[in-house]
């Protein structure tokens, strides 16, 4: 307490001496100096006592005020007391701004008190000097005032022109002086930096920004601060209460677009509509203004950057997709389908589909209206394989027969929806869906057997269809039959064959042989080992064949010709050779 008191006592003495320094050339006697000293000391001492007993809202930092007094106050007071009208006005604002800043006057009451104390102290000096003006000077001033009133219009015009010309010259000179002062100030601080007096430069910069910051229209709630990285000033809230009392916001005008149309209004219904239909909203900014509460922010950089810009408000996304299975009468048809809500219509109907599911050839959708208790389904394909298309057709066929569709959420093990498929429509090049399914069954079986993919043309020829049916039957373990009228072979004569021919007669017998066949369709050829059997055959001209076999030596080539055992064409049967390794 004593240390603070001693510090503030020294501050009072310094203020008194500073006041005398400001008017030293106007004080002629020691008695006059004592008058000035006593007036200032009594005033500041009273204010110090008040400061000890005032509320927190009124309290000032006398120590902080002393820092300003010891730096810039003397120059500011000189200008305030003896400068021209414009200079005195600017000096008043500067003194008040700096004093309130250094005095830590952050509340409305303390700021008002700091302003009053500062102005009163300066007025003490101003009134003293004014009381010392000679009566002769006051008389002369009155005479000048009377003389000016008697000047003619022409004289007035001439004087005004002269004054204007003088003013221009004065302004020019002042500008030059300001430039020189600024340049000298920069050079001075650069010199201080080179000399290593960094602290002094920092103090200068800090005092500069402290003084500027306190001129904010909402001080002590806000002050000006400088962003070095952007080279701009901004309004900085000084307390949490300042943010609550004067919340920063930006008010804009512009146009609003949604789904390619301009909107006349923008409210919560607009947002809800955009969310339900998953439509983005585009905001085109025409004008923008930064506000602190309801007061225009002096710094409009943020708002100015927004003008001419466009912003897109994305709709709030629906919940993530969830995996489901789809069954018909309890039999799983699709084991993993990712469903997600796509849209909510104006009548409350929820549109759900697996459109986002990648690498899925099926597009399955639902329209669910809880209030109406109505659910509709849609199933389609996207570039399916032959096997996937076959699966799709099986589903449609069973659903069209009235089987119950059940959609189960896999993570919950609960049904999402159940129902029956309504009208089933399917168009293809086949006469009916069952014919296409039969054809695809054959294709898929061949693909699996040969581990191949078959591309089906739009037009299916009869020969290709027959070749596919033949190959499918053999692969599927079935027999294929055909007719024949004559059969001939050329082979090397063996001792065994020679003996068999010699013992043969017109008796009918069965003939089988193993061979490889090639089945071709759609530009591809598929090889398969088969056993072909002719159920009833006879040798053509058996007696002639015996004579020929008797003449030929073993190893010679002999031609065997067979005919059906009946007058009609014979029948052959093919089956796959399962004995082949």
C-alpha cells in the first residue's frame, strides 16, 4: 500500500511540474508559478483519494497513466493549449484516447472519469493562461471583430480568396512536414534497431497501437488490433461480455437459387425442403456489411471480401447406408444390399434405394408411406452378367407369382418392410420370361464349365441356339440324339479287325466310339470328349468286305461302311466321356 502511495505521489508531482513546463514561458513570477502548482496538485490529490474509495467500475490505474505522462503528454498539452483551432481539437481527442488507454479505463464509468480528469487538468492550465492576457490585447481583439463586420462584399470576397490561397500553401507545407516527420520517425526507429535498442522500439510500437486501439467506437468493449500477416486492422473484443453485448455478425443481401430456380424468400421451410429433397442452395452475395450487435463495424474487410462471391449450402445428408437382405417366402434372393434414404416427398413418402452401392448390378428401390401404410418396390439391373441377369429373372418370376418380399436389416436382425410385388413388367427379345431364363441357364452352365464369359448378341440365330443346347445337355450329364443314314470309316487293318470281319454276317449290332467334338457359336469354339453310340448298324456288302480283308495285309488301310439296321434312318446317342482324365 505504501509503495503504491509513494509511486502515485511521485506521479502527482510530475504532473504538476509538467503543467508548469507547458506554460513556463507564460508565467512571469514565482507567485504565478505557485498558483499553477497549487491548483494542479490540489486537483490531482483529490482525484487520488477518490480513486482509493471508488467502485471497481470507476477505478483507474494511476501507474499506467504515469507511463503516458512521462512520454507524450507534454507535446500533446502544448498543442492543446497553444495550437490553432483544428490542432487543439485533434490534440484533445489524442490526449483523451491515450489517457484512457494507459489508465486501463475499461468500463464506461472509469472511461468517463478518465476523460473528465484529463480535461479538467488541462482546463486548469488553459484558464490560468487566459487570465494573464493583457487588457490591451482583449481591446484590440474586439476592434478587429468590429472591423470585420464592416467589410464590404467585394472586400470579403477578396479576403476569402486570399485566405484560401494561404490555406492551400499552409496545407501543402503541413503535408511536407508530416512526410518529413514520418520519414524521420522511421529512420529513427531503424537506427534504434541497428543500435540494439529493440525494447525502446517495441515500446514505441506498443504505445502507438494502444493509442489507436482505444479510439474504437465501442471502446472499452472493443479496440482496434493489427493483423501483421494480412496487414489489416480488425475489431477485437476485450471481454467475454463484449461478445455477448455486441456479437459480431455479417448482414448480406443477394440472390438465392435452388434446383435452378431463384427463390423469393429464405427461411426454415426452405432449408427443410432442401434437406428432404437433397438439393443444394446457392447464395450469391450482392452487398455485405459487418455489424457488432446493431452497430456498423468500422472495419469492413471481412464483409468486402464477400461481395460478388457465391456460396453453396449443402443439404444435411441422410443417415449412412445400412446392409439388408431380400427374401421371397423366406428364401434369400439378395444377401447384401446397402439401402439409404434418398428423398422425402412432400406427402411424407420416404424414397429408399441402393443407388450408392458400388459394384452391385441390381438397383432396388422402395417407396414407404407410413401414414398410408403403403410400400412399393422397384427392381432393375445395371450391366449385369449373365448369371446376375438370370438371378434377377428368377426373382421377378417368383415375385410375380405372389411370393412375399421381406427386407431384413442385417445389423438388427429385424424386418424393415414386407409386402408383395404389384405389376411385373419385363421386356426382352424372347417371347416370354421363362424362355429367356431357360436360355440363360444354358449359357451360365457353359460359362462355369469352361470358366469363360459369353457375350450374347441382340439377335440369336437358330443354329447358335441348337449348338448351345447340345453343349449344355452334354455338360449337364444328359444324352443328345441324332439321325444318320450312312457311316464310313477308314482305318489300319489289324489282325483282330481282320478276324472280326471274317466272322461277321448280316446281324445287327451296336457300334460306339470315343472322340473329341468342337461346338462353335458366337465366334468361340468349345471342345468336349464324347462317346457316340449307334444302336443298330450292319456292314454294307459284308461278303465283298470279307474278300477285301482277306486279300489285304495287316497294316493296310481298309474302308468300313455301315448302314442303319432298319430301312429308316438310324439313331445315334452322344454322352460326355467321364472317363477322360
